[in-house]
């Protein structure tokens, strides 16, 4: 199975559109958590996708505006206008899932804000991409599944009305496997992000590099009782209790953070591009090309 353990070489050109720019909007899923690189930065599906697109198109530009912990209202207020002003060929928008995980979630408001975002972004780009986000197996998903599916029904409706593409990650059995999720049980592993990048790549009309991205991982014996209890205790101590603490105090993991390609000092987003489009390398090494 292919992994993200080392950067892959550029894909060979093949059938599919040659988009010249990509802007990504959203929360931690699009920021790249938990595809952690050795230098402490995150990579994620958006960076992987940008690398593939850059290898096809000289002069390709990319900006990731997503910030962990953001609710759909914050995404609309802080990212949507910035993204629309960049007039990218492709914009991806994934948001609202953090809202569905809140005890007091007004789904009517969430739907309205998502519609506002789509109505602003769709006319500003050549292709808007929406997603039905992946969901792992387990009791947390079951508790919030009705809200999630209501959100995804809204995504489908908006896509049909505004000509957006929908990447159906929720329906992919491979991404529901707990092994695709980090120990925090909220964010995908490197392998999960690789599969999401492949899914978006194919949805954009490119030839598949991994036709089997939906195929589940081989079945493994479940961990024993002791291993499960240790994992549950670690999860509660390192992730669940801090998450509850932030909810009780009104704080967010994204407080004080800006998107990877947004200058808080200037109040503007900026593009990055590879020095050599034939061998883009990690997006963290790309050069800045203006505001």
C-alpha cells in the first residue's frame, strides 16, 4: 500500500483539466491535522493535492486558508471573502462539521451560513468543490450522525444548484476504519489524507493514481481488552478533557491562528508556488509569490 512516508515523484501528465490555482477553505480537516511532518508542520490532503496539480501546470499557485477549530460562521467571516477575492481556478470548501459536534447546534443557521459561503465562492472560481466529510466508526459518530447527514444533504443540494463538485468521503468504507484516524479520534492519519487527496484529484477529472482508494485496509484482529483501556485512557487525558475544557470556557484550538498562507500582519492572503513545477516537493518549501 502506498503511504506518505516520503514525498512521491511528480505524476506523469495525463488526461484531465490543467487548473492553474487552488485555494482551500475550512477547518482542521483542510489545514492538514494530523498529517504531521518532522519539522512540526502539517501537510494534509490539500498540500498533497496542490503538489499534484503543480506538477501538471507551470506557474501553479496555491493558498490554504483553513484553520483548526473554526465553526462555519467563523469560516464565512474570516476566510470566504478572502478566498473569493483571489479568483482561483479551484476553491474547496469544507465546513460545518465542528458545529454539528456542539451540544447546542442550530442546524438551520449552519445550513444558512453554508449557503451564504457557496453563493459567494461559486461565482468567484472556475470550479467549486464541496465534500461529504469522512466519519469514523464508533459511538461518537452514531450520536451525531443525524446532524452530519443533514449537513451533507445540504451540501448535495447546494452543489446541484451552483454547479459545484461533491467529493463523497462519507460513503467511503476505507475512511471509516479507526486505523485511518489519529489517536485524537478527530483527524485523519497521513494515509487517510493521502486517500482524500486521491478522491479530490479524481473528482476534478484527473486520471486515477490509486483506483483503490475506497478499498478498506486488510482486516486485523481487534486489540485486546488491556490495550483498548490504555488507548481510551490516553485519549481521555490528552484530547477529550482538553476539548471539554475549551468548550466550557468558550475557547477554540484555532484562537489566535491564521491560515498557512494568510498574513495576519498584512491582513491578506498570499500565494505560494514551487520553484520547480516538474518536482514540486513539499508545499512547506514553496516560495511566496505575492498577495
